[in-house]
C-alpha cells in the first residue's frame, strides 16, 4: 500500500513539474521514501532469481514451490500497490491540474506491446541497481536518484507509476483507450518482473 502511495505522489510531482529533467529527478522521492520506510516494492525487492531454479543443487520440487511463492507475492504486492496508485491518481485528477497526464498516457499506449515490455524490463533493471546500491549503503542514495532519473529520461515503464498516470488522466476516450491503459500497466509489470527475476542480487 505505502509503495503505491509514495510512487503515486512521485508521479504527480513528475506530471506537475514544467521541466522534464527536473521532474525526473523529483520522481526519485518516491523510491527513496519506499526504501526509507521499507515499503513493499514490486520492482527491486519482492522477487527471486530464475537462474537458481536451474542450479543442480536446487532442482528439487521444493525450489519450484518457493519460486512460485515469490512470484505470487510479487503479483499480490503489484495489485495492492497498483490499486492505491490508481486511487491517488484519481484523487489528484479531481483536485489539482494534472492534465499533462493525458498526453503522457496517450503517447505510452501508442507504443507497440514489445516496446512497452522492453522498456518495463529496462526500468526494472535500473531499479534493481538502485535498490542494491541502497542496500549496500545508505550513502548510495545518489545512485538511486540517478537510476530513477535515467529510466524516466530513457522512457522506461514502471508499472506502479503507470497505474498512477492512468488514474490521473481524465478518461472518456472509449473502450479501446481503456484496454490500452490496462495493456500499458500489465506489460510494464511483466517487464519489471522479468528484470527482477533475472538480475535480483542479495545485498
């Protein structure tokens, strides 16, 4: 829940900021807040490496059960955080000017599915680097800020941030647009998950 709220606040800051570069750096407040308060993140924390399943010593049935449990936890955290991100995005849309979200979401859903998936993977990789730098040392916060700014400036897709953006846009664009929003959030989540499963590293 808390991660969804923190990331949604960061997304609102990003949308409201008139300068894209400054907004990208301000967005890092969301991830830093999640790390400070140990909030449950989809990207960076709740996952388990896939390669462990194929190590000779870990092929027993229990390893698969453990891995499936991690995956289930990941998707549960995603759904909870996504719900609160959408909710806060909707509240922002009712109370303040976040009209820039309309253009951002429209541009995102116009991308082909494989691009959204790839950019979700790229975002997940950068967040993995950021979280690991933080876990190694609290002095790693500049790396956190830079990784967050990098994924935004590169066009990376963060599933919870996209959920907040979808909540902020005013809707009313028809069924096809709504399906595009669901596709955007879902493919971003799959890309984030793949990066976490492939590049997760214990601190």
